[in-house]
C-alpha cells in the first residue's frame, strides 16, 4: 500500500513552465532576435563571411569577442536586450574566461 503526499501549491511568476507544452515555443520566441542584438563588430572573425558573436544551447549562452572591450560591449547589448524583454540573468551561474595565444597578454577578470 502506498501513501500519497502532495506538496503545497505554488505560483510560478517568472520564466516558462518546465515541461509545459508552450515552453519551447515561448523560449524560442523570446530569443529569436537575440543574434540581431549582439553586434558582429565585437565578435571573432572566422573567415571573410563568418563572424562568431555567441553560442547558444538551450538556456546556456556564451558571448565571444576578441577583446575585453568587445566583450563588455556584448554584455551591454545583452543587458539592453534583457531589459527590453524583462528577462533576468542568473548571476550565480555567470563565468568569464579569457583565452590567449602563447606569449600574449590578456585581460584579468
């Protein structure tokens, strides 16, 4: 015999409902124009036709730039985008990495 206990009901006032039918659609809708708001001016040039500004997988975002100033510009663009759509960034999950070629100086965070 099993005893079933239910947790108290709670109201979800932010984000999209995990597992909800509309959640993937709403998430895509909110992020559809993110790439347009991240300036290619501050990305990394891969070839004459391709500039890499960010990587996005599910709800993880990596901003990419070839300078600390460019990265700050990308962060400013992301801040403006999130402010416009009333989105919140989880500061506890933020990381910064700086990669360099051997022998070159780099920005310290």
